[in-house]
C-alpha cells in the first residue's frame, strides 16, 4: 500500500459490470451511482448503502459498522444502534424476545 493510501482495494468499473451486478449502474448516465457494500469473509453482503450523487457517504459510520460486524462475527453477540467497541452488547437468547429494551435499559448507558 502506498503511504497515505486507503487500507482497502479501490477499483474502476468501466462498462458497469460490477455496478450492474449490485444494482447501482445507471445505464443512461453510463456510471455507477454511489453505493457501498460490506461483504463478509464468506462473500455474503451484510450491509449496503446507495445514495444519489449529490450526497456523500459517511466514512466514520462505515468504519463503525465494519467494527460492529467483526465483533458480531467473532463473539456471536449483537450490537445496538451506534455501538462502539467496548460498549455493551447482548448475547441473543430466546428469553429476550420482546424484552430487549429491558435488558438495554439495565445494562447500557444509551
């Protein structure tokens, strides 16, 4: 990686083959619209965001989501909206059904 570069691969989609596969290719304009996809190591899309060209994406939120997906994959726990590393999580279990809000009220500072 070049110093000052991004820590992930960047690519070009001349012809729109990748954008077409992900449903973000604007054929009339001949370009992909703004889209980002979080794909896990198994090749499964875990999250996606598509925005029109005038609106930029939030890189801070992208990094937060990647950290959350990595944590979930590693631990099996689930994370709430806005979760940050080191903050409370939950271990999914049947008795939480319909009662998650009580658990978060007790365990978290949100």
